[in-house]
């Protein structure tokens, strides 16, 4: 009676190669994730009167506001400057993250380089 399941003598060449590629990609993804987590991006608004620094994981680590930007009679402008700097820093962090992952996935940060996942 024929043996069921598995492959006689181990995995066929293509399957073994595919497994090695998957393991390599997993290591690369882990390294990229660490790189993204450590990356900081700083963006400014209002000619530099407001600066915001975020990590690659979208965590704000620093906000710098020039004292000249603080006008008690115009809080809305300061709020807009902070919002603009935060949004730009987050956009830059996402762009960096997408590019870093894209190097591994062949430019497709949302999937696995055309593997259909």
C-alpha cells in the first residue's frame, strides 16, 4: 500500500527552496520592522515655529514650539500649526515605512510581492 501524506525522502526541491525564501523574507521583515520602529521623522510648520518628531510606529516623541508662536489671542493658529506638523511627520513616517517594507516585498507594501497573499 502506498504511503499517504508527506513526500518520500523529504520536501521536493521547489518546496524546500520556497520555505528557505519564506524564512529569509521573514528575517528581512523583522529587521525592517526594527528599523522602522527606530526611525524618527521630524516635520515643521509655520516656517519652523512648530516642530513635531514621530517614530516609524507613529508615536510622537517630541513637540517643539517657538515661544513667539504662542499668542493667547490666537490659539487657533497655534493649533493649526501643531496639527499640520503632526500630519506631515506622520505622512513622512508612513512613506518611510512603506518604502522600507517595499524593498522586501518588491514594492508592494500591502502584500507579499505578487504571491497572492
